[in-house]
């Protein structure tokens, strides 16, 4: 026991303990990654991956590289996951129409099967966020009040308190979330496109993401019972409208009065 106690107090004991901790942590991470990779691979067939590779080489490799390793014109896609591809391609942001501050939504270039095949190929390269399951996209199961609180804390500073969107720096912008599908809202949170941060399951759980979707869909369904919503930008746009319209009426009335013969 005395010899064992002396060894525990050896100067290298702390180093050995640290190395052991790193080995255990690395082993657990590798095991978890293997499970995620196996789950991602099981969602797609070999033919999906093969067809996706063909589509990738024909439409994406110019910017992202022949092996999706990235180039000066486009980032690496290794590890971005199927969800990122499904969002970018499914909203028409990719392939980009032209270089600019950020990719903008436009009519989609691929049908659902082709989008799935592209996602399958990218998912086969490395583990990454998967396309969400249907249970996390059902807005009827979410809590709008909880979702609104999460949204205001994490998203409102860019997307506006009701998801109307807003301007960012250097010509970039946070798009409006009105009319965006539940799946694409979830995928945007999970993958962090453009300037958006990534909200993985450790930051915002799947249940919380569903609550956010419920909140946004409730806002979208409510419309604007008070009349013209003026972009849903709040008191700034409303005040500007009142000031501009009011001042215009005063000027017009002044001109009318002074133009009358005395």
C-alpha cells in the first residue's frame, strides 16, 4: 500500500491521469461518431450515394471541389451533413446564381429525389446533422409560448421578434421566416447557414426547436389583425410612416392654403 501511495504521488501521475482521460474521451467520441455515421448511412442506399455523387460532380464540384474538399470559390462540405444539403438545395440557395454577400433563396433547381441523392452523397463523406424526423416538425405538438421565449433570446436580434427578417452588415441580411417550411426552419437551426450560428441539440433540443417552429407558424397564421403590418418591423417603421405621412399632409395643406386667392 505504501508503494502504491508513493506511485500516486509521482510527478508524472497527473500527466498519466490526463492522458487516460483523453483516451477515454476520445474513445467515447469515436464510438458516438461511428453510431451517428452508421445511422446516417442506413438512411440512404448505395444507389442514392452513387447517383448523388454524379449530380455533385456535374453541378457542385466546380465550387466545392471534386471530393467536396472545398476550393477558393466554395467551402468544404465534409461533415456538414444531409440536413445542410437538404436546406441549401431545397430552398434554391444552391447552386448559387451568382457570387454575392450570401446565397439567396430562388426557385429550386433539383426535384426532391435529386435533393435526397445529393444529401445522401454528402452524408456518406462524414457524420453530420441528419434531415429531421417528422415528429420534430409537427407544429401541433409544440409549445408556442416556450418557442417564443427561445426565439426572442436566440434569434430575434437578427430575424426580428416575429421573424420578419432584418439587415446585417456588408450587404448581408437575415431573411423573413414567413412561408418557410417546418423542415427548413429546423435544418437552419441545426446547420447554421450563412451568418447564422449552429444550434445543435446541446444548445437547443429537438423539442425546443419544435417549439420555435410552433411559435413561428402561429405568428404566420395570425396575420395582422391591426391592419397594414408595415413589414412587422415595429415602432420604428410605424413612427417613420406617421411622421412622413403627417408631414406630407401638413405641407400639402400649407400649399393649398397659400395658393388660394386672397
